[in-house]
C-alpha cells in the first residue's frame, strides 16, 4: 500500500506539472479525485493498453470530465501513451484538450458536459448484461454535477435493470465553482437519495487508498443493485495552500507556488 | 407529361413511414440479435409493440426520460449493440440535444436516432409536440447524417442501410400513410443521393419526407393545367447534401423550389440555397416550409394546407417563382 500512496504523490506532482506547463487546468478537482483513479487503474480495472479494444475490458467513464489532468497522468503512467505527449496539453492542435476525448488512447467516451457519464455507463453496463459478459463499468461524478437531471434519470434506470455491474463514484469534495456545494444546491442526504432510487451505497474516505481499495473489493455492495461510492475528498488535496480553497478550482500556480507545491508533494507526509 | 419514373397511383394510401420502419426493424432483428431498440414510453406511437413482444430481450424501455434514452443508447452502441433510439422527434432532438451532440455525434457512438411523429404530425397537440427545428439543430452538429424518407421504399432502404453502418444517423418519420412513389423497383436508394421522382425542365421541386407526395401532385397539376414541366426530387438526405444532383438541377431547370415540413429557418431549403449561392448558381429560388410564427391550430393536413404545403399551394408557389423570370 505504500507503493500506492507513493503513486498518488507522483500523480499529484504530474497533475501540477502539466497544469503549470499548460497554464490551464482544473487543479482542485484533479487533486481531490486522483486517489480514486489511482486505485481504480492500479488495483481494480481489468484494462490495459493491450486489452483496451477487448469487448471484455472493464470500462471507466469520467463524468466530471473537467478533471481530465488526473485521468491523463494515470493513463500515461499505465502506458496508454507516452507521458511526453502531455507537454502539448491544451496547446494548439493537440489531441490533449481540457476534457476527455477518444482521440487519446485509453479514453472511453468524450465527456465534459456534466451529467453524461452515468447514462452512458448504464448503457454499457446493460449491454454487458444482455451479452452475458462479466466486465464492470465505473463512472466518476463530481458532487457539483449531481443536480443535472440526467443523472437521476439514469439512476432510476440502472436500478430498474438491476445493474450490479455498475459502480458510480461521487468525488464529494464539497466545493464547486460558485461556492460550497451545499450552498449552491444542497444534494444531502445523498446516501438516502441513492438508496431510495434503489442503489447500494457506501461512504469512504476518498483520499485514503486503502479504504478505497477495500470499498472496490466489496463490489457489488448488494447483488442486483448498482453501487455508489460516496467518496469524501478534499479539493486541492495534498498541497496545503490549495486544500479546501475555492480559488484552486481552476487556478494555475505561479512559479513560486509551483515550487512550494512540488516540495510538499515530494515527500511522504 | 415529362418522362416520369413514377407509376404508382396518385392518392393511394400506403403505409405510414414509421410503421414501415418498425416492420423493417423486426425483419432485421430476426437475424441479428445485436439489434436493440431503446424507447422512452414510446413503443406504442413508434408501432414497436409487436417488436417488443417478439424480441423482448432486444427492447430497452427507459421511461419518459429522453436524455437518458440517448445517453444509454450511446453506451449500448459503444459496447457493440446496433441501437435504434426511438422517441417523438420533438422531444428526441430538443430535450436530448446535448446527448445527441456529445454522446452520439462527438463520441462517435453509432446510434440510430429515430424521430417519430415528426414535423406537425401531432397536429392540434400544438407546438410542444411539433418538430420544426430538428433539421436546423442537427445540421449544425458534425458527424450527424440526417435522413428523411418519403415513402415505404425509401424507409425500408434507409433502415436497412443505417443498420449496416457504423455511423450515427438521425432518421425522421411521420405517421401519415404515404403512397408508394415508385413501384417499378428500378430506382435505387442511397443515403446521400437524392432520388429523382419525376423529370421536367422548367422547374425543380426539391422536397423531403411527407412533402414529396404533394410536390409530385403539384407537378402533375402544373403539367396538366399550365404546361409546366417539373422535376421532383426526394432529397431524403439533408446532410450530407447531394451536391452533384443540386448542380445538375441548377443547370437543367429554370428555377428551384424547396418544400419541407420544417421551419423555413435552417432546414432543407437553406441547405440548398447556401450550396447553390456558394457555387454561383444564381437561379430564381424559393423556400416553402413553416414560416417563423406561432403555428396555426389544426390537424397535420390543415396546418400544411394553411401554409401552402399542398398540391395547390406548391403549384401556386411554382407559378409565382416562374413569373419572376418574365
């Protein structure tokens, strides 16, 4: 597990590195969700560059597409493309735009508009059931995107079709661009909402790789029900002056801030 | 009369295009278990109840939730299913437009979007149920082919061709029984290629969907009563537009009239006008569609008649257009 924790620090450094180079990116959210992606790609998902076109691969669809830097650094680490490609992030004519796109190897769906990941994931999960395949589908949602009605349309359908091969993870960092999520549009009690929609729910510390792995290992939480992991995270996690500070939603560090942040992320806490 | 291809009796009632769609899909599903229909409480209006009974494992009901309909359809298609997402055109292309744009077109998931009861098919149910915007919005979305068959022959062919294709499509159907526009079987149907229903050198009438038949009636009326020979084209594919045919029509005919069951803004007419002007074909040209106003109340036929999308209305519009030449 120490390796996994070190991997998270490495990913955080790379997120900042490429956001700093691109002078653009969603810093806070990428840092809040990176432990989830770390555990998914290194411990859970049955997918690799070699198996990416296999019909039996596990699928990961990132609904909170704006935190693409987290996805890109993980995909690069897993060998889907050379990490040096990320030097072009958000640059003129680059495939590496500010949201997931299938032009990048390893990306399942083009996302970025919010509230799209869950319906598409439910469709893929339903296809698995129809074809008697045992792959699983994971989608990462932000807590800020939950008011999108399409999420709840899909939540109904996923339960209706008993999609226990579907797992939604809510990166609950509590902050969105306008302010605290509970002040913008309160979605609590979130667990009870999902439960009442027919989902099996589990809370987890979303920045604790050990706790995350335990939760993923326990899937499905209930046979015949889709699972949702409510991952309690900290926006800007890992860099002291970014944590829980809204200005880092898509803030780009100055040279000095970048050096301090990289210093903080260079050693185990 | 001109050297007309059509031999079907005018005024005969055939099957409604959306019924033909459903029947064709049943045939395809018989040999292809990957065909999946997704509906939003719309299997009744889509005439898909028999399909659902015959192939219960190949129909997915999502309830009245069009965004989820298209999002799930995209997911199913990405996992290898041949997906037909069926919903009234008015809801499908407005409520789920972002899912069409992102989950289908942009992500390149080969969903076949089926807009049923399109145009003003719902008549007096009013504007909420009319789709007079769908050509316009979908034309502006890259990677979306738009097909509007005129009769059962075109519908059957279109459904078979899109089922065999791994691209996204939007097919638009009405529920009015349509006469077969060609019984000879001599003509071919190819998506992206307009179908010439009748030939004449005075004027070209370019129509699609359920307006092709009144365009043909008008052409016959013009020939009989006025000695005006009209070419009638079923421009079933709006995008990509058959540019070759357009240029031929512009060279052969003195004037061009487009007819569509859609707003005059952004549809077939403007697509043709744009291409013709850009390519320096300066012809007398007019667009007949639903004007930019709150639509009059009435049945589909009454609404279309009101705006001149009818045998006499189209004939009259052609005569006005040709008068500009003198």
